[in-house]
């Protein structure tokens, strides 16, 4: 099984120290986290971690089970890039005078869908959202024009097949969940081995 | 209504007239409500308000003062393992808390329920490198099932309720609660203690899917050479009877892991012995010959599986476990039955056919006979001119205890020999550090074990190396008059490492030659009766005298310096490559 990019989505309680509990599940196996984002989710009070790693599916499945084992984790899912819609945000700081002088730069920025978010006399900050290869490409395009600074956010991702977490949470809140309740989606669906 | 509204609504109903109490008193009340009757601990600056509160609760909450916090937590583990209850441990901040780490790791890997309370500096000092401040939460995160820092006394009742619930439910494990000194002192309107029964993000009791029980039963019914391997899950799930019915109905030969040992009597007709690196010959060899391997409440540790890519490749594997992260972790299963084996085993027993597998069972007997000839007889009945063996000590002890004692072992050769040859008639009798392999475990764990089951005698079997790692707990035995019998199997070597150096490092005995104090004199200094034996003809009498003695007793037995433990599955080899010599 070869390594590929996986996006791990974790729904959790909002608890101090949980970030560490999740992070050490990766670090103890010496796995590098490519990017990690924590944010609120569609459900009030439930946090959502989006973690990108390069691993084999076998390992990712084990990681997800160990993440889900943490007391304050509700669910952990993993997806390949085809199964998600994902974006990253990047900021680029470029000398203002060059942009003013070179018409080509303006055309490039337009082409990449970048927007100016701050314009100063000496520099201008552009923002672009997109996937890794798109935002990376803009870096290489801007480099000859004196790119001063570049930063990219962690990935945020929406799972295409997901119906959101509202309904699931209701099930979690019952002390005796029904038989029909949710299989662990990160497992092979044909198995249907697990219910929560 | 969302959860918080529900909780508020419920609390309105339950509201009792409140009284102002300190966080420490609320903590004591939590222990009483959880049925705690004993605490193993050591006081210090940051936990003094809790100890002050404990002073008024001495009648209900017995406190055993240990000599080192590691001793406290191993005692808590021993208590939990023999009583089936949750062990409670106290330690102060900083060094007190860090001294718990080994025990936490041990309890984590061996699934032992513990609630550890550590004191912490005042909340306003957190992060300032205050005196005896350590970031205990972050240090202990990888080795706890759950941990939490309390900085406000009002949190104490609900957090303690969660702590006890998490420690004991599902796959048990250690929980650490760090309480800042201000929270211990703070008075707050106390409205009583409510036990926790549900945490929405935590599902300790999985729903059993009948479909997989049926698939497992079909596999077992079709098997010609079925083989059951079981671990501590059977004991933790209190499913000993369910397990016996299961193997008896199916006529299934069953072997235990080191922690599963004593779940069924060692002389049960279907018991075929111990798995693992120094386990029995048959269970290891025939793992690679069975057609259906049924794993119950065990986790395929590498000491059990040997080389994974040559492990039971011919067999269909059924895995019953309460922890979904264990399934397919090391060994790929054909059928996974996720659930508490107390529930799943009866369902499975219902569906399997009443059978016996005499020819298959005979294979185990044949292997046993081979092992008898080559390994067991020379160990248990050595020629009269040979040095004493560890095995004959355990063998003679069996004759005296009749398998009714709790045996607590440390880590190393003596542990393997004791677990190979000890006889048990009751569950929760074999207490040892299995997963972590913590030398120094046995002496403090034996102290806890004797409080966990005061009606049974406790024998700690310890090597000369491990004994010196927590030797200070002789002080605890002295002060609290703990009735444990200590057998030191002294080979004047760190025996297991020496054995490996002999077999795999051309006898380059690098720093395994360990000298010891006069253990008998040392015991005497602690007011503990002791005796030393180096002759075979005195051994039985010495053991009898030890067991008949009222109170603690230390018996040092000088055994052969360079005896090895066999059989052995060398590291990196498959279980079928087990060596008898």
C-alpha cells in the first residue's frame, strides 16, 4: 500500500489539552502533520480538526481509531482528496511599485483570482484561495517580481458525502444509542463492523 | 433542548440545600460516594489541603503511606487487579507527580483502572516555574486514558465523577486529576455528588452486532482445528464463567496471555498453557497450524505474535475485543466482534455446536509431553547435584498454596518461570507487569494486592535486580503491617538480559553482574522475618515456614547463576520457530 495524501476530519468537544492528545497520536508513530486546522463546526460547541498527512490507508485507519478512542473525540473520518472539497488561503506581499509599473503582474494576479487585501505605499498584500498547487504556482510566478513574504493557511475541507453532524450528535447525546446508529465511517463500509 | 439546557434543567430538579465546603472535602465525599475505601499516597506541599481533609476521614478512607510515589501507584495497580475495583493514588506536585509516570504507563498498557490525584501549585502560579511546579497534564497525556486539571473547586464533583466513570468503563485505564492548591482550599456551595453514567463523546459499551456473532459462530462450527487465545479482557469483563462455558461447549483448546492467566483454572482440561516468547510449546507451535484462531480480550502483543508476517497465516482469525482500535491493529481479522466479552461470549456460545476435538487436542498434549521431557522436568525436578532452579521453588510453592494464593511477579526470568509453572484455581490471581515490563513492580503491587483481596495470601516472587528497584517499600510493609510473603529468586545476575547476552551477544556479559545486600538482614532491619536457602533439602520446609508465618516474611533462595528460561521464541522469529533448548 503506497502513501498518499489523506485529510482527517475530527469532531471533538472543545477541551483544553485535546490538541495535544490528538497530535501525539501522530508524533508517537513519527508521522509528520502536513497541516492542521481547528475551527468551530456546524454544531454549536463542537470543534472540528482538519489534519492533512501523507500515509498509507492502513496506517490512517489505525490512527483514526486511536484518535476516536480519546474520551473527548466524537468522530474521526479520513478521506482521500477526491472525496473532499478543500481550500487553502495564501497571502503574498509584493512591492507596490513593481505592481504599479508592470502591467503583467496585474494580469497574473487577476488570472489567479488574487485580491488585494492591504495596499501601502511600499507593499501590497494579496490573498488567494485555492488548492496547494494553485497557491504554490502563484508563488513561483510572483518570485521574479520581488515577492517579499508568503504564508499559507492550513487546509479546510468539506466531506462530499457527509450530511453534517447535527443528527449524529443527537444520537451521541442519548445514553442508549439505537441499533441503527452510525457505523464508523472510517472503516470499510461493507464491513459494518462497528456501531457507536 | 440542547445538552446544556438539559443539564441545567436536571440540576434544578436535583438541587439540594447546599452547604459551603472546601474542594478537598468535596473530594473526600466523591471518594465515599464511589465506594473508595483505601488510598495509596505520599503527601507534599501542593496536596496538603487534601491531606488535611483526609485527617477527618481516616475511619472511612484508609490511607497507606508508601515510601515513594512509584510504590503508591504500583500498589494502586495491585489493589485494582485483585479487587476488580478502581485504585486511588495521591501524590504531590512536581517530583511527586513525575514519580507516578512509570506506573501510569504500566496501568495504561495493562488496562488497569486507577484514579490518581496530584496536587498542583496555585492556579495563579501556573506557568511561572513555581516551586515544585511541573506540567503534569502534558507529561502524563500519552500515559493516561484521560487527564484533567482542576483550577476551580466547583468542578471537583463533576470531574471526579467523570474520572471514576472513565477509569472503570469500557477498556479500563488510568485517569489523572491535577488539582491546584487554591481549588483544594476554595469553599463553594456543595450540592452533593452525582455519579457519571454518560459522556456524549465516549462510548464505552459498544452495541453488539448479531450478524458478526453469527459469522464467528459459523467459522467456529466449520473449524477442524479451532484454537482460542485469551487475555485480560476475560478478567476485566468479569466474564470468566461465560468464557468457560464457551470453550467447554465448543471443545476449544484455550491458551492464555500472561495477563489472561488465572481467568480459568490452570488445570482446566481445555487449558493448554501460556502463549508468548517464553510460553508453552504447543500454544506457540500450533498457532501456526490451527484453522480458526479465536482471540478473546487480547491485543496481539509482539511478545505473543513473534514475527507478524509469519503469524497464523493459515488461519481465519476471529477477534473479540471491547476496544475498536485493537481490531486489525497488529493482526488482520476475518471476523471482528466488537463488544464486551461478557455480552458477546454468551451470544456466541448459544450459536456454536457442542463439540469435542480429541485429535486436535491430542496435538497439544503431544507438544506438552515433548516440553515436559526437554524443559519442564529438568526445571521442576533437577538432578540432586544441580544448582537450585527457579522452577522447583514455584513447583514446591504450588504444593503448599494449592493454587489458591495470589502470585505477584516482577519482570525477568523469575516472572517467566513463575507464570509458566504457577498453578491457579481462582481468577485475578496472577498479578504482573505484562505490557510495560516494569522492574520494581512486584513489591509495591503485592502490598496493594493484599488489600485488594485480604482473604487470600499474597506471594511476591521477585528477582534480585527488580527487588532493589523498589526495595524501600519494605518500609510500607513494616509500618502498615502488610501480610505479604516475599520470595527473592537470587541468581546474582540480571538474569533475562544475561540470558540474551549469552544466546545472542556471544556471552558478552555487559553490566548484568549485580551485587545485592544481605536481604535477610535488611528485612530484619525493617522488622520483617527472613530466611536464606541455598540447599534443595531445606527448600520445602522453608517455604512452609514462610507460608505459615503470621505477617510478612522474606525468603531468599539462591538459584543457579546461569540458568536459562526455555522454551523461547527468539526475537524476529515466527512462533513456530520456538526453541525447546
